[in-house]
């Protein structure tokens, strides 16, 4: 492999790590308010979503189809929020949508599945302790993102 091709591979890997870090910082910034207030700041979603779109514009060969594909997990969660009358909140769906812009559909879907699985375990623990309170999803999504980053 020529040296120029090796440099391109390293550069591309750096871009991916930048994207994953962007997604982690985004979720980490939402955790505290999701736990304390059960709300997610639309301003943070707009800022990080705009940054993700700007990041995608800097990447080469990103089409509208790629962008829509990245947003599919979040759009699915938003539809689920609408159908379930916000059993899962719109903020969670928008957060997954922005995470998808940063990290891509497959990675985001993996993180969401791990997050839902871990939230389910926490729900069982709360059920055995006879605690009935809403469970914030963003901390579990952050956990799912970290696990997916290590194993996916």
C-alpha cells in the first residue's frame, strides 16, 4: 500500500473518532438534565445537530441518502413517541436522531438496543424494590453508546 493511501486511511479513522466523540459529548451534556428535570434542552439538540450536519458537509462522498439513513433510528423513535403518546419522549427520539447524524445508523441502532436492554434491567431492579418512577433514557443511551464504541 502506498504511503498516500495509508495516510488517507489514518485520516478517515480520525474523522470517525471525531464523530463518535461528538456523539458522546452530546449525550454526556444531556444526562444531568434528563435525570433531574426529565426534559431535554432543545437548544443543545439544535447546536449539536447543526454541528453534526456541518461535520457531514466536511466529509467527502456524503449524500442525502446517507444523511436520511443516519436519521432513521431517531425518526423511528419519534414515530414511536407519537404512537405511544410519549411513553418514550420526543426528546429521546430527537437525541437518537442527532446521535445518528454523528455516528451512523448501524452504530446508533446498536447503542439504542444496548440502552433499551440496560434500561430494562434497571426497570426490573426498580420493580423488585417497588419503586415506580419514570426512567430517564439518555443515561442508558450514553451507556449503550460507550459499550457499542468498545464492542461494535
